[in-house]
C-alpha cells in the first residue's frame, strides 16, 4: 500500500512540475503605464503552434469594447474572446515565429515569449517591429 501511495505521489509531483514549465494556461496581463491588471489571456496549443485568447477583460468599463483598429477578420470583434497570439512555435525554451496583436491600437507585431528564468509563474511577452521591441511580464493564474 505504501508503495502505491508513493508512486501516485511521485506521479502527481511530476505532472505538476511539467505543467509549470509550459506556457499553456491562463495568464494575467497588466497595463504598461499603471501596472493595473488588465485581462486574462489563455494560451493553448493547436498541433505544434501556440495561440493566446483574451478570455476576460478585468476592467468592467472596457468589457464591451471591440477592436476597432484591428485588420481583417478581427476588425470590430469584441476584445473579450479575441485571439491576440497566433502561430507561435517552440524553439527550445522560447516560443517564436508568431504574432501578437495589441487590441488597443490594432497593430500586429512579430512575437517571442518565454518563461522567466527564475520564476515559471512569470511569462515574458515581447513584440517586435524591426529592431524595436516592447516586453511585458504576465503572471500565471
């Protein structure tokens, strides 16, 4: 009996450890200027690619906003439910070759994301235009 309990405990620890090293899951985003919690983004995997969707807008006054500046199929879609991270692929510990859209201005950037080296509950999210970039840190929920 002790052997089975030990095996189950070890298995659960391994699963928990593995899940904490993945970007898949829910992340809280923050406003760059005010540091106020802004939204919840759920990152998920389809095939070999990773996507991120805004599942919750945290500011009640902005809950019904739409992406008026977005292009293509995303134009005038509600921000809550909008897929903002598209087609990231894993390259070692970094996820690259995808895009991220800022629903505030509708601009789409080349993206790179990675878990923080010291804290797997922090996600570094970087958007690029040429050599210029901006990085945010999101917190795992």
